[in-house]
């Protein structure tokens, strides 16, 4: 293994956005994504030296229009697996890492948990081993993945902005001026 593989600055970066996937056999490629409630599967065949990443928004749903299915988990998982198979990977050697599924808002529906549950169930049903990752929790994360080696790094996405209630409370109160004229 060369030091270029261990140095994120020396790698060729490919960003994988929502509804996208990428597969490669190039040891210099590092895949990146930013996740909140979305989930990314990082998949590789260590013997064939190939791997990739997907990024899906929702576990399932009805696709309408061209490429609308790309945002759903079942489509994202199948297309990544199939593209790895086309490049010489074998299903019995696949290993996966799952990231994301964070709880982003305090609401009744936890989309992140539903995405994480779907991804784990899908891999279990397909007989694909989960080698690691980080699912659920609160907040977003940045993921970097080297598909040929299987190395993955995760960093939290820090939101340094104050909560909206604090911003509103800090705004000065302005008394209305009874004799004011507003000009446009």
C-alpha cells in the first residue's frame, strides 16, 4: 500500500450526491458524501479490488418520472451491487459499510431510522456482510471512502449557527413610530 492511499489530499476525490452512485477499481480514488438522514452504502470486493458508494434519500416509495427511482434505497442498493458485479466483483466476497441515518429534526417521523433499518435489512436479506460503518444518532456526517482498500473516515458535520429561538430573542425590539412614513 502506498502512502498516497493514506493521504486524503493526494487522492482523486469523487463526490457522490443524493441519488448517485460510483464504482471504481482505481486505488487512487476517494469517494466522498455528506449525509444527514440519508444513508450511503460503501461496498467492495477485496479480491477483485473494486468498490463503490451509493447515497439514497428514502427507503422506498413510488418513483415518478425519469430517474426518480434513484432517490430510493432499493434502487440505489441494486444498482451499486449490479455495477460491482459487472466490474468483476462476486456477491459472496462483498463487504459493506453503512453510514448515515441521522435524526435531523425532532418530529414524529424519523426518516433516518427508517433508512438505516432498510439498509441493514436489505444487506441481511442479500447475505452481504456488514464490515462496519455508523448509523443513526443525531446530526450529519461527512464520509470519505477508498473503495479499493475499504478504508473509511467519518467526521461529524458541525452546525455552528445558533438555534433560531436564540437568534429571534437577540433581535432588538423596535417600537413603532406613529408618525413614520415609508417610501418605496
